């Protein structure tokens, strides 16, 4: 059974100069042990475009993108998935600022949508 995850509705219109599009890659951490992975979590595997304010620096942008993913995509066991944040425009993998509490930047996310790239 496949679970479809709809995109969230944009909270505000913004020009392309004011936004930044990052990609969150969600993949199985324990790919060899599929018997132990929640079926709902399997549906979350994929690539997501996350639109955020361009004003955030890289580490805050990564936090914001991950917060947006977690606020939008239901995951039962966080241990099942590994998340990476990529800025494909710059060709960079972004690392989150561990000093920022989880979900502190979730309200700044403009849009989360699943891409066709899996």
C-alpha cells in the first residue's frame, strides 16, 4: 500500500529573489532490514523540494528544510530514515546547526513538495 504525501499550501507569495529551493533526500538508514521498517516510513523515502527564505545562511537553511520535512511528511520511526539537505544550485550538501532546536524554523518554510526524482 503506497501512501501519497500531498504538498503543503504556500503560506505567502514570494519572488524568486526572496526564496531558496533546497532538496531533502530521505532514504532508508537500514535498507538491509526492510522487515523492521514501518510501511508508512517506506512511503516517505524520496526527494523533496523545500522552499525557504533566501535570507537564511546555509546551516539555518538546512535546519529550516529538515523542520519543513518533519512538519509535512509523517514518519513513525525517525531511526528508519536518513535525511540529507542539498543545495543543487550551488552543488553543496548542507549541514544543520546543531545549536538550533528542532522545529524552531518550521514556520519559515514556504513550500514542501515531493519531486519526481526518487
